[in-house]
């Protein structure tokens, strides 16, 4: 293998390792708020006890779940802790409830994400 190819592979490995390290170093955060299905909440403002069963069905079908932070109304899109996995049942079964979600926080392009580690 020539030096250019060796250099390219070394840079690729270093960048991959840096990306993994950055993801692992994301800050853990606990956020208290209400679990909402993002479609009904975002398009119609639907929320609350009367919307609970609809929100559970939407979350079970894969509609993104939003955690609306108490006091600030900041919205976090909840993500599973592993790629190609569903959200934990303790999220989908508690739609429209006030919960505290702890996980790693990420922000991209103005959107806020929280990788779910625990729900209380």
C-alpha cells in the first residue's frame, strides 16, 4: 500500500474515532415535561388526558415522541438508546403524562434531541 492510501486510512480511522468519542461525551440531562405525539401536538395542538389513547397509538406506530419541557415549552424529540430500535415501552405507555426523562442531549439544525436512558 502506498503512503497516500495509508494516510487516507489513518485519517478515516481518526475521524471515526473522534466522532464516536464526541457522541460518547454528550452531556447527560434530566428533563421534566409531558410526552406528546409530535403529529397531533404540532399540527392540531392536541394534548391532555382526552388525547392519551390517540397519542399511545401514534407513538406505537412510529410517530416521533416529543417531550415538552415543563416551564419552558422547549421540545425534545426522544430517541431510542440504540439505532434501529423502538422507544422503550415506559415512554410509549406514558404518553400525555408528566415524566422526567434522563439521557444524552443533542442539538442539530435548531432541533433538540434526547436519547432515552431512563424515564421516571
